[in-house]
C-alpha cells in the first residue's frame, strides 16, 4: 500500500514542471513589461530634464541626432518666475516653492519658460524607467556627442544693479534666443515646415509671444502673433493636419484640436486660453 508521503512526492513531481513553467512565464512577462517601459520611456524626440544643484543642469537629449545638450545655470542667476512671483534668483525660486504648496512646480516651470523649452521634470521626480533610460544613454555617450552651452561666455548672463545699488546677475532671454538659434530644434518638426499663427484670447499681455518662442525654437515658423477680444478657457488648435508639430503644440499648451476656421496664412492657428495663462499667474 502506497504511503501518504510517497503519494505526496509523486504529486509534487507531477506538478513541479508546471509550477516552474508558470513561475518562469510570470518572470518573463514581468521582465518584458519592465523592458518595454524603459524602451518607451522617452516621451518625445527631444527630452529635456533639470538636475537641481549649483549650478542647475538642464540636459536635453535629441533622439534623432543622438546628442545631449547640457546647459549649466548658476543658482544665483535671476529669472522671471511664473505664478507672478517676479524676477528672482533660481535659489530663491526653489526656496519659495518649498515654502508655498500652492506654487508647486515653480522652479522647473520658471526654467522652462526662460529657455522656451518643454521640460519633463526634475531628475528626482522622474519615473524610474525614464531615469534608467537617461542614465543608460548618458553612460554610453561619446564625448563628442555632448554639447555644453556656456551661458556666461556667450553673454547670456549679464550684470545688473538693483534699486538699492546691489549687483545681481540676470538671464538675458534675447541674447539666449540668438545664441541657441536652431540648436534645440526638433528635426522632424523643422522638416514639416509648418507656418503657425498664435492668437492670445486672454487679457494677459505677452502671452502670445511666450508661446511663439516655444514654437520658433522647436523649429516652426511663426507667421503672426495676434490677439482676440473673445476669451476662451482652453487652448485650441485649428488645423486639418495630425502631425508631429501639432502633437508638440497640444502637449506644450495642453490644447484641444479643432478643424474649423482655418487661416490662409498659416497651416496651424493656436488660440491660447485662460487655462494656459493660469500657469503663469497662479497654481490654484
């Protein structure tokens, strides 16, 4: 008569292979998902992040050109902060964000606005998959594919004097735009050669020019910056095209797409609304 111990050993032998197969399948599936997350971690052709420190490092990876552009910015340099905080040093922007929960993202958004370059986020706040992908890219880059832009030697950082007579260093965005030129363009956007009309439907002065900088430095041709009296809440894109340029616009300004009221002067008309303006005045 077969003992219970012997029966258990036979049952265990019978199902051991199946158990191992299931475990290996789960492990294979998990590894595949992790690998897929890493491979698809880059959100777009150009991925830009900020690494906090002194200096702050802005790193922009161009997937098409396989080059990394690095822009060091000292923390004592004054930028125009978003949320209506005025001109403050980067160090002050970081401290203000830490003290005021309503100003979440103040530091990164102010840097993004100054450089007119969409920024995914600060290094410590990125997803593990994106951090690993960027770390891996950086690890295997050849030195000649890393382009460092020295803002001080290029004249982007200039000296200024406050009302009390103290000296500060200020980020000159006009000089920056001239220095950058087409260095941070997205090649696929430039090839599309889209003509863009930007319309500010809010009462916030200069909003259209802010958006136009983003589009121009990305490689689009801005043919007009206008304003309209009829305000709208959200940003809309008027076009019949579904292209890389349109996708960039929708992500950058959080726009809905409309296909009516096309403009003969432009392939795409972008109408900026209150939601976009809100990002520069308050986080509420």
